[in-house]
C-alpha cells in the first residue's frame, strides 16, 4: 500500500478544497483516530491516517455530491482505486454504494460519527479538553438522543457490530486517537477555574 503524497501534501490537498476551520479540524481529528486504531490492529498508521484525513474532501464544495466527487479529486492527486474505495465506503449506504469491507473501512465507518460526538461532548465541558474527557461521559451523551442530534447513533452501532467490538472500545480508541492530535484540532482546552479564582496559567498543573 503506497501513498502518492506525504502527510503534509495530503493536508494541503484537504485544505485546498476545505476552507472551513471545523472541516479542516474534523479531517485531522479523524486522522488521529484512524492512526490510533491502525496501531491497535497492527496496520499502517500513515495509510489509515490519510484515508481519515481526506474522507470528507468533497464535502464543503459539493455537499450534494458527497462521496461522488471524491474519486475524481483523489485520482487527480495520484491515489489509487483501493484508497478511493476506503474513503468513499464511509458514506455507505447513504451517499455511496461501496460497502466497507476492510477493517480500516469499518473503523472509519464507525468512528467518523463518533469523532463528531466526542468533539461536541468536549466543547460542552468547562475545560474544553479532550485530554480529560472519559469514556463514560461520552457514552452518556451517546445515549442522550437530543445531544448532538446530527450524530447518527445507528451508524456507530452498526460499525461496532461489523467490527465485532463493543461501543466502549470504539469510544476509548476515538478519544485516545484524538488526544494524540489535541493541539492540532484545538481541543487541548484549559483547566476550568475554581469559582471566584482566576484560571491557572497553562501548564501550571493542579494546585494542592
Ligand atoms: Fe466525516
């Protein structure tokens, strides 16, 4: 499995077609998640990472053709059919007829939405940090259907079933992968100040 672009060139490609900060960060969050699962499954983190980074490449400019414009953009950049299949199968069955078959594809299918849920859950926290969020609080948000209602829970459950793993495993892996790129996706956050006290300086650690 070879890649035509370096990670930096792949970032430039994503950013060329996506000007929205949230979409750029989403791509990078999904890359972090995919790299982490690649390590868990003893696969290639760089390859899985680029599949994650570029999975929504056509979304900003062609939202009505999501996953349909992607093959053209990726082929033009030198990516092969296997890579393109991996990317577009995340939209199955809604905007792609390509079903996820490889483990890499099933992970992307399951955890793309989960990455969005973790991001929304982190932003609700006083410290805005992915470094401190726990599996149980994401699971609680998962069960609360009104929270981040755009996140399709059925797809996440279906993905877990495809992979033969439970929801906790996917949530934990997604959080860990996003922690690895917390800085890049703007989710390092800052310690929440105690009532009536100014916020401690970043990196000051916990006070006694
Ligand atoms: Fe996505």
